[in-house]
C-alpha cells in the first residue's frame, strides 16, 4: 500500500505563506521523494496535495500540520497547551495559545477550517481502522524535545534550539545548523536523500530567512508523519474534544507530561497516550 505523507507548516492566518513538503511510503516500506519543501499558503497547500494524490494514486494520505486543528475554547489556552507548555517553558521556549477569539486564525472564517473540511476534518489518532486521509496536528517544538534535539544549558533538561531567524535577539546560527543537520541525517537515513541534501544546504546559510525556517519546519512535520506511517510509537497529548498534539514517543517526556497532568488535576491515562 502506498501512502502519501505531507508535512505542512501553515502560516495560521489568511494571506500568509508557510511551507509544505511530501514523500511517498511504498508498500515495501521504502520512501520516495515527491517534492522538496516549498512555500505555500492554505489554497496552494490544498491544491498541491490534491495534485499529488491525482498523480501518485496513494491508498491513503497522512498530513501532519503545525497548527491547532481542534479549537473549542473561546479564550486562553487549550487544555493540551496547558499540559505541553510546561515542558516547553522548562526548556526556555514559549507556546502560542489557540482560541476562537483569535478570529483570523481560529474564528469561523479562518482558513484552517476550510482546509480541514476538504480533507475530512481533524483525524482521530485513537481510531485504528484505515482512514483514506488523516490530518493530524503536530508541533515541531515538542518533536524536538521528544527526539532530544536540544542544546546544553544550565538547566538539566537542556534548552530548545533558537533557530527562528525572525527573532534576531535570540537567534543562534549554531542552533540553526544543529537542527538542520539533525533533520537532514534523519531524512537521509530513511531514503529521502534529496530532501536531506536540501536541508544540509540551507543549514550552511550565514543568514537564513523566515521562509527557510518555514520549510525546515515542514520537514519536521514530515518527520512526524514518517513516525506515524511506520507505526512507530508516538505520543498523543490531549484529546479529540478539546485538541491534541502528536509527537514521537519519548519515555522521559511522557513521564514529564504525566506529572504535569497530575499537578493540574488531569488523568494522565486520558491525556498522554502512546499510539502506534
């Protein structure tokens, strides 16, 4: 069975462009490149996915998107963000809250809902029956933590790489190269050599731009899609009613998230699941 895997780093709002990339997983478990990362807004991403589906005729499609896909709260954080943000903050990172008051991003007319509607809505990771198209939410920052792609720091947990070139006060070119190299090694190892080489190339830039980072984040989303497609254990943090985030499985991170659930009065068995 052939599966189309898509990594989409959306820009959250209409009129802005994020980035998208894709690969095929063949029935024998090998991978084939479809396209190296390219800039895309929501309509362009939708058109690209439909085009790849028409061209390659996959039996299923797995889309990992870096944007909340279930937002039921009118203000503040989603419950999943309350759980995850503690681990992010512990590693000197921050997490944007998602709520419907942010109308351009999550209001009734936000582009995310039209995109999801075209592909059957947000998928339920707990459903084991095959799904023709599965759109799953991920978060590159949580993937970095799960994979251990962190930098040494005074804190025992380490710190997240500062690789967003738009944040000039905190951006580190060494961190940029670190994340690029790690992603390139992973994708090359599964057979996506062209994508890996592309990432290594932008990793050598002295002055990467935001579009470069968007395309790198699309690759990180694709990396999570590969975990899902291969049936590797993944963490599903949250639930299908209020929102969830998918990331590669990491026992230490799972223990940490379980502790956060207990501290905030949540049942860890319902909020931090291992799927795969």
